[in-house]
């Protein structure tokens, strides 16, 4: 005779009936507290919207330049000449590789030189730092409580000639400009680099990235070709010294030849021949020095890194409006608080109902 087997549900699992019951409990709890579920998110949204309105920021303009940094060539003659002068075979290129280059672009010396450059704005030339002061919004954000800085302008582009107050103002501008400047690799699979900024003035944003790219190229080239330029100065100085000595020797030779032509003495001809050999030797050294200096000039051109602009700034620039983040956060926070309160009210209500039922059963018994 077959016996029916019953499958008991483990204590840590819910039966379908219990799942349906809990869903009904949740539904009833949401229905009972629907006013709170609508009111608290609305209040949170209102508070966040008020904060967004109070702290409203003007739209910003995003300017981006994509460029490629080409490798510097190396002249075959540089290693030989620089080796003779004890300057090494090639310049150190590890300083500006990888993340080091990104730090270099936003470093203080680079940004200072960029700010101290003269740019043309509306047909008039002025320092980029002064245009930044007038157009970046720094007067209303950072200098709102500084009436003495509302009409401040730099009077010189030489940082060494600035007074302490101007130097401190320049430092604050450099820090603010660095925060608004972004430099990063465009993609892992490419060697392109993206240089971008976000500023309140469209003209300033575009002018900042284009001028900064030029400044980076200048300073990068100066650092990469530092040894070659030092070698060129030494060779040019040597050639100039030999030119002076050669000029004196040729002048003496001319006088000696003129003197020996007038006096028929063997001693005079011997002296003239000796000076002529000395002049020829100096002339050979001078030509070699000039040739080496010319090699250094060619090497300087070959070593200069090539900054190729792949993609220039858009015209017009992209406008970025501030997102209403506070209102979204307020609405979400209100909804979370409403759900938490609904949960506790439901739990406490169930506990009270259970307690009342138990008391009634005890009294009945």
C-alpha cells in the first residue's frame, strides 16, 4: 500500500503563500502611507531646487585640443662632437615620458609663462593674465570680498620684477587655472593627447588651450635641446675666438709680406713663411669650428620635438550647463526617508497588533 510523502519547507525558506502575504503587506503599507511617500520627496526636491537656485553658476564653455607629440630625431654628428666636449651622447628624454609629461603641462613654470604672454583680444594686445582676471569670473567667486583686487592688472610680464602682492595674486591665478586645465591620453590604443579646459568665457577658454599648447611646445623644446644648445654655444664661442686670432695673424702676415717685399733679406722671408703656416693652421681650425657649429644647428632642428595638432578647438565651443544635482539628491533623500519611516511604522503597527491579540487571548482564557 503506497504512502503519501509530504515535503516540508525548511525554516530558512519562504513558502509561496508566505511570499504572497509579504507582498500584500508591503502593498498595504505603501497604500496607507502614500501621502508621506509623495510629500517627503517633494519637500526634498524643493529644498534641493532652492539650493540650486541660490548657488546657481553660469554656464561654462569647454575647449579641447588634440595633439600628438612626435619623437625627436638625433643627428649623427651630435654624438661625436658632444662626446669630445664631455656632454654625453644624447639628451635625457625620460623626464617627459608618461605621467611626467602630464605633470609638466600643469606645472607652475609652464602656467606662469602662459599667463605672462601677450595675446590679442578684440584687436588690442594685453597680457593673458589680465584677460583671465577680467573674463574668468575670479572677481565674483574668489575675490568677492577683496574690493582692492577688482581693478587689479599686471603691469609687467617679468615675474622677477613683480612685488610680493602681485606675486601672490599670480600664484592664486596659477592654482585656479591648473584646476580648470585637464591633460590626458585620448585613448589607450593611440598616442594622441587631449588638452582641455572649462571656463565661463568662450573666448578665454579657446585662447587658453591654444596658447598653452604653444607654451608647452616652447618649454618642452628648450628642455629637450638644452645640451645641444649648450654645445652650440661652446662651438660658436670657439669659432669667434679663432676668428679673432686668425684676423690678428692675417694682419701680421700682410704686414710681414709687405715688409719682406721691400727688404731683400733671408731672415724676413723665413719669418713670413712661418707666419703664413701659422695663419693657414688657424684658418683650418676656424673652418672646422664653423663646420661643427653648423652641425649643431642642424642637430638642434632635428632634436626639436614635433607637436602636431590633430584636432583644434570647436567653433563655437560646447556649452555646459550645471546639472540640478541638489534637487535630484533632495528628492532621492526624501524618498529614502519616507520608505524608512514606512518600514518602521509597519513594523511597530504589526507588533502592536500582535501584542493586542495576545492580551485578548490571555483574557479569554
